[in-house]
C-alpha cells in the first residue's frame, strides 16, 4: 500500500487540535498541580484564539471543518477520516462538558477527578490519532471509527 504524501498526513494530524483544545478546560486542576503541563496548551493556542476572537468561533470552525473538509469528496480520504474522527471526539467532549454544567461537577473532588480523567483520556486519543495520521493510517477507536467509516 502506498503511503500518502507528507502534506496529507500533516493536515490530517492538524484536525486533532480541535478536541485537544476542547479537553483543556477539564484539566485545570491538573495544570495547577503540575505547572510543567502548561506546555501542553501551546499546540491548542491557535484554536483557542480563534474560538475567543471570532464570534461563534468554535461553531464556525466546526462548520468549516465539517462542510469544507469532511464532506468534500475532493479532499483526500485520510484527511477526511481523521478530521471527522476529531470532530466526533470534540462532540463527545462538548456533551460531557454540558453534563458537567448540568450536574454542577466543576469544583468538587469528584468533578476534578473526572475532569482530569477526561483530559488524560483525550490526550491518549489525540496522541494515538496524531501518530496514526502521521504514519498515513486510520486510527481504530472502537465506536468513533465505525461512525466515521459510516459517514464517509
């Protein structure tokens, strides 16, 4: 099997900045305990800046990625696969964030523990997706990858 060009692999990897930026608020207590982890915020700064600077920036970014990349058959399959997988992970993180707000889990011990777990789990998913996209392969995340394959 032929490996996709480097530019396709890099663009596919960039999609994972979206769920990483969405996961960062969950780990605020972890960042306070271990200040060295603040370096992990740097890759997500462009996404965070776009979400804050542009009105409805997160929604605009979602629409651009979904409509212009994931749904565009002219975009190479590897990029579409990884971007759509990153979007689905981001949607799950948004739903978890809404659940945190509804259940008021923000500041207590249980909320901090769950938030740190969500951050670390997202870190594992993002790193796995990055590595696989840079290798030019599909990441196999059990339910998410199946949903992505059904959409493409």
